[in-house]
């Protein structure tokens, strides 16, 4: 599923993050469900730090340039109700 929003509103809804640069840019917030492992993640060097895993992956895509701006993995689906119309799509399964 995806929704069109501003970068700031999208990031607050999925992670609570506040973005300073390009906060008002229009973005596509894309959410996929499944089982995900973020192999390329930068994890803290603290003892026991693990690669992020989760049931939902989120991508923030700049609506004008189509550049990927943000990515996240989490266990629960973010609530998109306050961001606008939510569009659904299906990806082919393997």
C-alpha cells in the first residue's frame, strides 16, 4: 500500500522521526508486508546489537525525483489514516 504525503508527516507516522531537510516535499510512503531483514543496516556496536527484522518495511520516495529517501523495518503496520487516501497494490509472489 502507499499514500502521498509530506516527508515530515510520513516519517512521523512510521517512526516518529523529525526530518529537517526537505520536510515539506511530497513523497510516496510505501509499505510492504512480509518478513524482512535489513542486511545493510548500520547497527550500534553495543553488545547484543542485531540486524533489524520485521513484518513491515517502509520506503519514503520523493514524488518528483523518485529518489528513495528513507527506509525502515518494524513489527507492526503504521497507521496511515491521517495522511490521506491509502492506495493498495499487489506484488507477484514467488
